[in-house]
């Protein structure tokens, strides 16, 4: 299924220079680069970065650069590029899981009275538990894109050495499910961040509502074998709304961190509203829109 062509049949006549999977891999590389920067800013809040906190900071840009190099290598040696990309994405999943574990430990008071060791206020004020899982979601997205689906929409992935693996659903539907999971993680992180302000500004509920809506729409679309044109239109509208929320949030967070006279103070950007965080909404929206592209991998021959 070519979802974008279901909405706009004439798009089949247009040639897009990059395939859907290539676009997803570029998004994964960009995400890892930005995650390294965002993690650095977040870890600077404590005033000093302990050794294990350097893992995601170094891994993010290193993995992003490796993926870009693998993309260039894929033109001449697709199998080797796939191995490099797969290794990077598996490592990304591991980094995300380790980070989630460390953040969860920080939210627990092991020596407190029974029943007080873990609570919602502790979860709100602790390092974001779901934040590191973004690395894992990027790894999952990248693994889905790294292996060629042949034939398109069959759920059959061609591995090295002529081996194959059959998924219970097509790669297109897998992308929709991943978009839904990423949207859910993003909206939960947003709620926990905004809970620190007690939601005194009612506009803070806007990203929550749109995030929940986008999550439901993405999961439902992934569950449908043959979605209708209206289903795809609804999904597209939800993804565009996510992008709008992300860009608007970026502007609002930057404005919040400026002084009254509009001066940029680095310390305010480190300890104030996380200015890169809203871009996760825009990121998820972009990934969702890319999932609507043609599943056909042009020019790829499966040995």
C-alpha cells in the first residue's frame, strides 16, 4: 500500500529522489545527533557529569556520523552498510534501556518508609524516566528501515546470505505502530515536565491532547489492513498537528528562557524550559508523514 497515493493518486507520477527507508535512516541519524546534544544540556543541570552520563552524550553524535557514512557506503556495498547500521541501532536500543534504568533508580528512595520509596512527585521531579527510551525508539525505527522488505508490504525482510524473516504485518504498518509508541512516550514525558508547573497555564494541555490523539490515530491505522482514504487523511492531519505543536513549543520555550529584555543567558537555557524537547512532537510528526511514502525500494536487488 502506498498511503500517500491513496490520498493523492497523481503522486505516483512524481519521482522522489530518496526512498521511504532512506528517509527514515536519515531521520534516525539526525535524531541520534540531536539526542547527544539534548542529553549534554540535560546532564549539565547537575553541574558535573559523572562518567556513565557521558555514554549517551558520546554515543549520539558518533552513531549519527556512522549512519551517515553507512548511507554513503550503501551505494556500493549495501550488505556492509546494513551490518553497520544494524549494529548502531542495536547499540542505540541498549543505551536507551540502560538510561531508563539509571533514571528510574534516581526516582526511588531505597531507604524511605514503605510506600514512600516511589511516588508520583518523585517521578515528576526525577530525571525523565522515558527520556532515554528515545534512543531505543530510534533504534527500533532504524532496524525497521535498515532491512529491505521484499516484496513491498509483504512483511518479509531480506537478511544477509539469502535469509529472510517474516513479520506478522507489513513494514508500513510497523512504521505506524512505531509512530504511535513514540508519540505516547513523547506525550507522557511532556505531561511529567509540565506537571512541575501544576499546569497553571491551560495552554499546556494542548500538546497533551494532540499527543494522545496522534497516538490513538497511529495505532488504529497500524491495526487496519486496508485503511480508507479518510483514515489516512485523519492520520496526516494528526501528524501535521504534531509538527505545529513542536515548532510552536520550540518558540515558546525559547521565549521563556530569554530575559525580560530578550537577552540570551546560557544558564537559563540549561536550567529553564528544555528548548529542544518540544521538537520531539515535530520529529514524530515528520516520521509519521514519511511512513506514508512509497514502500517500494527502487533499484534494490535482493540476492
